[in-house]
C-alpha cells in the first residue's frame, strides 16, 4: 500500500533538499532530450536534401534515404532510452536521500544490454497489447457498413474501444516499475524485472492510475502555455520573417523561423517542466519504495544508554 498524498509532499521536501538542485539535473536531462530531437530533425532535413540533390555522391534513391533515416532514428532512440533510465535512477537516489547528480544520467550506459533488452521486450508486448484496439477499430468499421441503428453502432464501437483501452492501460500500469527494478537489481534479466514489477503492482493499478491522474491538471497547464506561446510567437515573428514574397519561398527562412519558434516556446514552458518532471518522477520512486515495504521516513538510529550515570546538575 502507499499513501499518494504523503508521498507527493515528501517528494517536494526531498527536491528542496537536493544538492545539486533537482531542477538543474532535470535541465541537463531535458537539454540532452531536445538535443537528440534536434539531431533527428537535422538528419531528416540533411538526408531529405541529399536525396533530392542532383550532385554526385548524393543519396539517389528514396529507399536509401529512408533506410538512413530509420537507422538514425533507432540510434538516437537507443541514446534516449539509456538517458531516460539514467534519470529514473537519479530520481530513485533523490527519493532515498542518497548522493546523486549529473553523473546518474549516464547510469543506463553501465548496463546497456539489459536496459535495451527490457525496453525491447516492453515494446514487443505493447504491440500485442494494441491488438485489441485494432480489433475494436475494425469492429467499428464493420458496424458502420451494417444496417444497424447508428446510435447502437456508436455505442458498441465506443464500448469496444473503451474496453480495449482499459486492457492496454492495465498492462502498462502492471509493468510501470520494470526499469526501477532493473536499476535496483542490475543482474536481473528483462523477464525477471517484468515479473518483479508485476508482483509489486498486483492490486495497486487503480491507485497508481489515480496518482498519474493527479498530475493531469499540471500537464494541461503546460499544454496551454505551449499552445498560447506558439500562437503568440508565430503571430509576432511571421510578419518579421515574411515581409517580402522572396523570403516566403526561402527554405532557410522557413527553417530558421521554425527553430526560433521551437526555442522560444521551450524557454517559456521550461520553468514549469523543470519543476514538474522531478516532482512526478521522485514521487514515482517513492511509490516504488513504499510497495516494497520501505517507510516514507527512515527510522531514527536507536538511542544508546550512556555507560556511566550522568551526575545530577550536569
């Protein structure tokens, strides 16, 4: 069992005590994530440009260009998964008040084979868990061709999709702590980590779902900030960049505008993200420890009775 409210309050207290500050480590992690995303976008632009280029040495076929893009995507995805596991390890150490910092972000690279094996197994299982959603979509398409009452068609389709989504969410929640387990037991195989996570989560999935839903308001606020900033910045920058027809057709102007808008939106939404990401991840680490029976606050060391009586008045 775990107390969601107490864990979240304790997580905020441990974030305030952290050295270096949790927001600083999160900033480093966020910078890495956005750098990987930037590299992927740069690879798309570069490879797409070479595929269409008539110059010698250019990627002459779309198949070759697509192959290079897929390869670049998976290489960057591997780095992203390893850094994500490192941030998970940092969150666990922060919850346990253990020394930690920027170097924890590289912890996933110390056990890359096991991390990627676990990620691959979860990925394959998630594809299988999506099959009921596909079946529900096919059912909806089949019902739309029948002569059944439209209201009944909609109700049956909605019920099928809802049931499939509930099944998918229950599977995901069941293995929510697989990477936490692997970080605590680096000698575990991927299947052992999944079994341990499943054992911890039996009977707790509804409470963990409520925990995630308790952050919904914060993420909606983040979305509103990003959406409003995107509209506002675009409305200001578009007239500056495209004040003449010649600039409007310039690819350099389009790419510059896109990256500038992305950078400004990131800077505006970053403060909330730097608080929200460690808050949620440290709280999740607290739930993981609570499910293992560890107390929220470690017990104080036992008081030792002095070997000699203390003289009265001293």
